[in-house]
């Protein structure tokens, strides 16, 4: 094999990925190499003169080929970071997005202000929302549901990885189908991509499970199910927090007109991202 040090290999890798139209070529090259070397990214500048072993070089080449084929880095290395925590991911679950951290932060603030005790996370996927809420709220109990058994297995691993499995109950359920209790909060980042939108997505997204991305009824199916059924699963003064399809925010908000109040929270780009729904206290 050629003998290149880490500095030289990274330059070659960046050029290779750039030639395949990878936008974040430098970052991706570094993240994948750190996984190969089993080090943190901040260590890279301190070992730039070090050479890779033949085994490391071979693995890194495979990583680069996969990324050139537009497979997401998180799937290649098998994990990602969300809310400052490490999460295992595979092609059975969506990769947690930075925008979803706004959803978790909003829920966390509500929990602290309202002394909430239990929460339901619908369509939990990797468990990033359920695990993060449990991690940052020591007195909360979480029920996390998903229709996919494979997704639930990943979510359970992530609960164990982040040491919160004792406070999360995982339930295989088609939305509310197997849910039989009431909660202070219902949170969900449901599938919401329309079939039309799906055809225009970046190539990386086609590696992610379509079941977790797209929704029938022009992207509104899950929102409609939650709007029609959520009150039966909410305690007095309960609240719902939903991640939005920014293109359908007004249509989604209108589905909850029978609730006490709704509020749209925008993301870092100024797009409508979170819908907060409040219920009236029963008399």
C-alpha cells in the first residue's frame, strides 16, 4: 500500500470526495478517519505525521467509496451525535437532525416549568427524542413507541448506551394503537414527507427508511391521527409538541383548531419547525 501520513491522506480524501460532489468533503473525510482510528476529531492535528496501518488504510478506502456513492457518514460509521449524546444508527432508522434538537429543547423547557412526570414519544425511531428527554430530566418517565421492531431495537440500544433504559418503556405500536395510559406530554417527529417531495430529495436520503420519511394524505396522515386521538391520551393541561413539515405548517396547525392554543416555533433558518399545542383543563 502507499505510505501517506494522516495529513496527506486527508488531503487526498477531501479531493476525492469533492470530485464526487460531496458538499462537506473536508468534514466527512475527517469524521470517517477518526472512526477508523478510534479517536476524537480534536486529536487529528496532533498526529498528522502518523501513518495508517494497512488494515486502517483499507477500511478508510471502503468508507470513502461508500461516501462517494452518497451513503450518509452516520450510516458508514454507525453512529451520530444528538443533543451532546452519542446515538447508534443504522439504515433501519432516520439519522437524527439538528433541527430536531429544537423540539427536544422546547419539550425540556416545558417539563421544567410545568413539573411534568410522564411523556409519550410517538414514532421514536432511533429514540433520540425519548433518550435525550430522559437524560436531561431525571424525574421524567418516557414511553417510546414505533411501528418498526427494528427501529425499537436500535432505540433500546441507545437508551442503554446513554444509561436511561430504566426510565423508558418501549412499545411497538401503530401510533396510539397499543397505548393505554395518559401523559403530560405527547411529542413526535412523525413521517411527513409527501410523495412529490420524496422524488426531489438529496441522494443521501434514499439510504434512509422510506417508512420513516413519507406519509400518506399529502404528508398529513400522522398529524391528522394525532389531532383526532391525542386528547384521549393527555392529562389535564397536557401539551403536544410536533416537528413540522415546514411546507405544510399552516395546514398542520389548522388540524388542531379544536385545542386551546397553538404556537409555531421557527428553526435556525427561520422556517416553521415546531408546533406546540395546549389543551384546556377539564372542568
